[in-house]
C-alpha cells in the first residue's frame, strides 16, 4: 500500500501530502476488517495470509515525501512505514529517477543510511543507473526493486539491467514485476505494447528464483484490452505454480 508523491511536490507540502494520504489509505483498509488488514511485522503478515485476507504494509513511492528533512525518516518510521522508493521518474532531494542522469545526492546517501537504521527498506525502482551504482556502494542491508522488469525483456531505462538484477539477488533483495505493458514489451504498431506480455512474465518467473520475484507487485496498466485481463488474473496467480508446473494455468 503505497503513497505516491509526485515529483512536483516539495518541502513541507510533500510531508503533509504523504501524511494525509497515508491516513486516508489506513481508513480505507480499516473499513473492511473482514477482508483486509494492515501488517506491521512478518508474523502479522503471515497471520493475515492464513486468514485469507488482503494484507497491506505501509510504503511510500517517492523520497520527496521527506521534504528535504532527514528527521522525517524517523517521523515515517514511527508511522510504521516499511519501505520507501527513493525517487520517481524525475529529480528530488535524494537523487535522479530514470528520466535524469545524476546519481544519489549527499542528502540521498545519508537518507539511505538512516532508512536502514530505522527499519525502512530501500526501494530502487525508478532510480537511474548512476543511483543504483551509488546504492551498491553504500547499502549494508538488502534492498528491493518493488516494481521493475528486465531490459532484456524490454529495453527502457525504467527497467533493470541483467547485471543489476543479479547483484540485487546476490544481496538478498526482491524484485516485483511491473505489469505496465510498455515496460514488458516494445510498443506494437497500435501502441499497446502488450503482445509479448505473457511471454515476458513467463520468461522472467522461470529464470528468477522463487524467493526473489513477486509477480504482479504493482498491477498498474495502460488499460489496454490485452493487459487488464492478465493483470486481474495474475492477482490470483501463485508464483509457486509458475515455477513448479512449467507454465501458466489453463485459461490465463
């Protein structure tokens, strides 16, 4: 459950935006306790799964949420934020996203250290190559790419290089698949870019380790007819089935 902070919001306004939207999302989950639950620990997450509920953890997408203030890391840790994406596509106080060229700023490097100290997982999705390299040099704990595919499947800067993915795995990190069609395959003549969608996901899941891949972590699509049915069905698709059975269930 992520609060997305647009690149255009900065300073105190970004902090207030994040606080208010986090409270709103918490309220939505609390409205349906019979179907959903917020988890603050691995044991709570497991309990919710065993009860057949939707289990949410609190996360932030976009380090602009800090408003340029390192003390806000402690602020959000107290609000039970468990993961934060350092950038979105543009630049913020922490560094540059995939649309930029700069790596992490001095502020960003200090933020990463404090996130690790306060139990907030570092998320490198949207970060550019220079920023990824900076992460390799400063992180002491595993970090994740919460919703990123591979450039070997689709050559766009938003996706990870193969060597980046291998290093993320080596360090014990996690990668979640992004179902936006234009990050799965090169756009076709109609601009949908989803013709090879199933093949790309299948290839990735078959090649990656079970504990390293999260299918459909972000069900965010372009609403093309070919993509939405896949997204809806992958929400219910267990990774173990893909890895052990040799294919997708019939009818997918």
